[in-house]
């Protein structure tokens, strides 16, 4: 085989492989339609079949807006490309998704039941056997005679002080505003 012929044969083989792969492409009739498959590309020929939404066809070739397809029973015909989609129909995908949701809900219910059983076993465990806790560093020993300190709750005191200051500021502001209005209008309350 000559060196010049090899690239040509390789290109031809790739082209044939691409055409073969393209011929095996599966397409589906789009949702909510019934489509007529005709013998001729222009729609003038004999009606070969009628397809419903979700029917699968095999693409043979494209010619402008028309496509040549092979039906599931082996017959061939032409129809408009806009009635076909490469995506699987929505109804089966929805049913698969609903089945998956049902399966996952059952799994969640099973896991919740296991969790409840484990919690009930833990609550009914005998009180005589103390649960082993991981060792922790012991606090330093208190001085002899010193009582342990209660935890300080500083935030409670700070919150009370802030609220008291807010109330006093409101009362003082209201009183000052009342006096200035009375002075301005000769002792009358106009509000």
C-alpha cells in the first residue's frame, strides 16, 4: 500500500464509522403529539405509520427539515425533524424519579425506625451499669476550705443594665421633649 493512499483510506474509514454511528442514533417523538411517517421526504408519499409521543425511532439520515427514520418494527419513512428529540420522553423519566423518591422515603423510614430502636435501647439500659465516659482532664484541686465557685453569668447583668439604660433614656427624652413643647406653646400640651 502506498504512503499516499493510507491517509485517504484512514479518512474514508473514519467517515464510514461516523456515518455508522450517526445511523444508530436514537430519537424520540416529542411530547403531546401524533406524527405521520410518510414514504417520501416532502410528505407526498404513502403514509407508512403513525407515531405517538415517546415512540423511539432510529435516525438514518437528515435532509433539511426532514429526517429519514427506521421504526421499531423495521419499516422506514420520513417525518419533520422538529417532531423529534434526542432526549428520552418526560413521562418515563418522571416515573423513574417518582420511584426513586419512593425508595428513598422507605429508606428514611427504615433509618428512623432504627434510630428510634437505638434510642429506646439506650433509655432502657440498666441504671446500675454506668456508661463509660472518655477520660477528661480533672480540674485543679480547690484550696482547702474554699467553696467551688458558681459560674458567673455576666451577660444577664449586662442585658439588664442595657434595658434599664434604654428605659431611663426614653423617659428622660420624653420628659425633655414635653418641657420644650410646653415652653414653646405657653404651657399647652398640643399632642
